């Protein structure tokens, strides 16, 4: 380390990301002080953090009001980010329990429960000129009731989810046999591979590097872009089903390679996205380009206007899809309109399941490093996708084919996700225990494929549906 440099991160004594982790740990410690459950170590805190790297569902919503301890937490985070507290000892980490800073914790922390290192930080913070104007803006921003917050978020997710379905369908056609002839159902380059790679690349931009900047404009926009658009643009269930189709035809090697090469491509897509986004941010800093010109949704009126605007967009998209479906149900594009109608339901279900990420399994919260919500969404979507594929094989009618394909494209394509999955994979890969990334990927793929064989492959083989 260069001790003579002017880098604020160097002067702090520990990397800035570890300082931020300290702030989050202090918040969790504040909540844990009123609970009877034992505090967790920094190792457990990291396990929770990597599990929540992709999405935490409705836990990401801001609560309507802040307690005194939460205002202190916000101030502490900003002081840490701005280098107001320095130096921080290498071992100055507060014990934590697995709760996020955005969750409402209306409890006060007794001074006796604060570790000595934390007391030093509190003492230092008291003497630092911290600007509370941002806290005031944050509080004025949250005048929505809890119900209205949920409705606004669901509307954003629905609109961006439909846009994700449209983009995925367009990429399927663009790279498919009809045009570029890059992907097909007969090779390891499955039809949804381009959309999974594009969504993973954009996740590096919008879900990692610039996520804070987007949240500064609108929290609902950030959730809509990452969970809604990118989660619906990418699909794990479609990927799993194409590998099942290859195995049914006896191409087991192709199926295995399809999983391995597919994982390699999406993993490097998010890495490429993160690196290019960092390069773009560096250029912005060199050119002194800021986002001050962006219209921030930071008041009740702007929140309400955004909700009304997105609600009208949702009604328009649903009406257009319904009218086009009714006009020509037998067309090839009919499955697209069915997908647009049912796609938001898949997005909403995945968003609610994502709140389980970081919570672990059982009452004691074991396996916190496994994103249970994302795992459940991907496995569930893969199983239902396989069941519908079996129905299509057994009942070969035009109506069943259209409706089943539309549900697969929309509902199940939006319920499963690769962008969130790969963001979690990448966070685990960069953690102190990178083996977890490959264990998580293997667990997701193995369970989904094994259940798919039971639901789809065995009936096809035994009933002779392929004949």
C-alpha cells in the first residue's frame, strides 16, 4: 500500500468497502441488541452479503419513517464514504446479525452493548460536521404509505417485466435460424443465450456499478430495471428446458456442455459489464460529467406522477397485447402477446421470493450464503416449464401450443432469472470462499435438471411422445 498517496481510501487505513461493511454491521448490531438471538461473526455477515448481491425483494423498499438509530446509521455510512472517520483499525468490525439497513428497526441500542471500537466511532462521529440535508431529503421522499409503495413498485416491475419479455423475444428471433442463424434448438447455443448474455452484461452496469446512481434518481426505477427488466430479459427456465430437450434426443454431452459453456459465457458477460462500466465512470470523472441534470424523483408529487405514468404504460401494454391476441390467436406472435399478459405475475412472484435471500434455512438461519429466494424461483419455474412442455407433447393442438408457449415465454421466463443468479455467483466468486459460487451454480442446475428429467424426459421416453 502506498502510504504517501492522497487517496482517501488509503488514508482510512482499510479499504472503503470494508468501512461500508462496518457501517452496515453497526446497523445490524443496533437491531440485534433487542433480540435474543446470538450475534453473528464477520464471516456470517459476508455469507449474508453475497446472498443478497442480486436482489432482496420487497425488503429493498424504504420504510415510511426513520427511527433515531436509523438516522444515525445513514449519517455513519455517509461519514465513512466521505472519509470523515479515519483511521479505522483493521480489526474494527462490529458484530452483526443478518438484517439490512433499509429495514425498519425502531429500537434504541443501549450504550453498554456497543463494542469499544463502535464507541470510538460514535465519539468521532459526534465531532464531525455531517450534513443532514440528505437525511431530510430521504425523509421527505418517503411520504407514501406502505401500500402505495408496494403498488408503485409492482407497477414498475410489471412495465419493465413486459419490456424484458419483448426484448428477449426479439433477441430470440434476431439470432435464431430465421435471421442470424447463430442459435437453435439443436445445439448448445440455445435460443435464450443472447438475451442471458446481454442481461448479465447490463447487470454489471445497472445492478453493480451504477446501481447507487440509479437509486439516487428513483428507488423504484432501480428495482424496475434490475429485478423487472433484466430479470425478465434473462431466463433460467428456458435454458434448463433446452438442455432437457437435448437429453431427450440422447444428446447428453450437448446438454452438459450447454450448462458449462452457458455458465462461462454469462459469468464473463457480467465481468465485462462491470469492467466497461467502471471505465465509463472513470471517463465521467475525468471529464467532470455528473448526473445533476437528471430529474430525481424525490418528492411526493414526483413519486405520484411516476406511479400514474407507469400505470398508464402498463394499461397500454396490456390493452395492446390483449387486442393483438384476440385479433389473430393463431399467428406465430400470439405466444408473445400471451407472454406479455402473464409476464408481470412471474416478476411479482420472483420479487416476493427474493426477500428470502440472506435469511438462511430454518429458524437458526443456516446456509445464509445460499440465495434461497432466487434458487426457489429458478427451480420452480424450471419444473413448471418442464410440465408444460410435457403437456404440449401429449396434447398436440394449436390452442394448447399457443397458450402453453406463451406461459413459458412470459410467466415462467419472468419467474426465473439469470441476471440475478449470475450477480450472486459473481459476488460469491469474489468473496473469501469462492467455492461457494460453483456450489451454488451446481446446486441450481442439478436440482432443476434432475426434476426436469422426472417431469418431462421420463414421460416422453415412456409414452413415446417423440414418435
